């Protein structure tokens, strides 16, 4: 009798085991996400090289000036993007200086409204570097360290304080002041000033960056989790996203692999859907889940008797996520180009006067 029972159980276990192995083998989310991340890093590196050559051309008195200024560099001016967005919302006019900063900010906001904080988990170059650092740290130190829960909660508030400070200052400035600031010498070459900060970085700057690198190796996503105001903004906007990580409690086997895989330390295994502003839609939890249809990045499920029917047509594959992000990004850039609000129309003579003397241009406030 006991042998018959054992014989009846083992085949079922083997069938289930094979199904879980097949499910794990099919998941390509992290491979696709990493490809998207590093392609975007390469794009930013190319833009950075173009911008450096453009600046060097002016510093050499216009000799060998063969490249044009890449508007995409303004993606590294998020504060200018916020200022210009407020200016457009209050005046109805697109800003003249650094308009690409505003459009790239709008693209990031749209991504967050549609796909949670996917900009942070899929596109942000700083996020990619941060993720690489904690993985390197895990190999070097054998583990990543967790901040005590009470301290983690307090530290996460820092990025919202930074965001609140910038929003308050920009909200306080009238539209005319925003326009005058952006059109002034400092605002015009804010991108050059940013480049010069890294080219002429001092001991204090190196020490700060060194500490951030070390902490990012020890603690998962240290910068993104505690200090990035841009990520804080994306997280708040992501609250309206209809797409979420969703768990089917009936299919879940309570293995806890999803929670252990989550870089944001969310308790995925105990939630029906992840509403947290910390979720970056990285799909690491989905990749770790061994059960078909138990965990998905999806729109709200339909009412149906079985899990497969509930998720049908509502699950977003990693390829679909990548495609949506690409469409939003290049769609917004295309709109900016077609409307004539992508390039900053500053005369070359003005750049010739300002760029070589960028270190002498001080902040007006």
C-alpha cells in the first residue's frame, strides 16, 4: 500500500519539477533589461563624448570645431528640466534655453505614469552603475549589508526632502525669473559647468564620490534608495500607474524567493500587488518566481476561475516593457524635434564668449 502511494506521488512531483525548470529557463527578463540598460549607458557615453568635443572646440578658439552640441546632454540637467516645465505650465510657452531638458523630464514622467518607476530600473545610467556596484560588492565582500529597518525608513526620507527643497524653490520663483535665469550666462552654460565640475574635481569631491561608491558596494542601490530626488519624483508619479507587480495567492507556493530577489527589499511574498514607490519594475522578483502565473508585471487581472485566464492579455513581457519605454522615449524626442523645441538656439558667438570662461561664470543667486 505504501509503495503504491509513493509511486503515485513521485510522478506528480517530477512533472511539477520539470514545469518549474521550464518556467525558469523561459524567463529572459533580466537579460533583456540588462541589454536595455547598457545600450542606454552607451548612448549617454556617446552624447557625453560629443559634448566634450564640442566644449573643447570652443576652448581652442573654435579651431577643429567639427561637432554640434548634442541636446541629449540636457538629460543630465533635471533641475533645468523642472524649471522649464514650470515655465511652460504657467505661461503656455516652451522655454528657449535647454528645452530638451524639459522634454526628457516629461518622457521620464510618462514612463513612470505608465510602467511604475521603470525609468530607474531600465534606463537610468546612474541606476545601472549603482546596480553594478552592489553586485561587485557582493562578490568582493561576500554579501550586501542591510540597513536596520528603523534607520532605513528614516534615510529613505532624505530623497524626498531634497526633492521638496528643489520643488519649493522652483515653485517660489515667478515665470519671468525662471526665464531670466535660464537665459542668463550661468543658465546658458549650465551643462558646461556640470562638465567642468568633473574635469576640475577637487579632493572633497573625490572623497564624496569615493564614499558613495563604497556605500553603493556595501548597500544595494544606496544612492537610488536614499539620496536621488529624481527617483523620488518618479516614485511619486508611479503611484498612478495601472501596471504593477501582481501576485496570485492561489498559485503562490510561499517560497519567498521573490522577496529575497527584490533589490528594494519589498515583501513581495505577502502582498497581492506592489504599490510601493520603491518598486522600479525591474522584474527581478518575477524572474526569481518558480511558478507559472504566480507573479507577473501586469494590468489588473480579469475575473476568471483560473490564473491563466485571469492574466491572459494583461501580462507585460520584458520585451513589451522595453518596447514601451523605447516608444515613449523616442516619441517624446520626435515631438520635440518636430515642434522645433529640441535644440537650444544660442548663437555661436555667445558660446564663444562664455564657454572658454565658464569657470568665471558664477551662480546668480
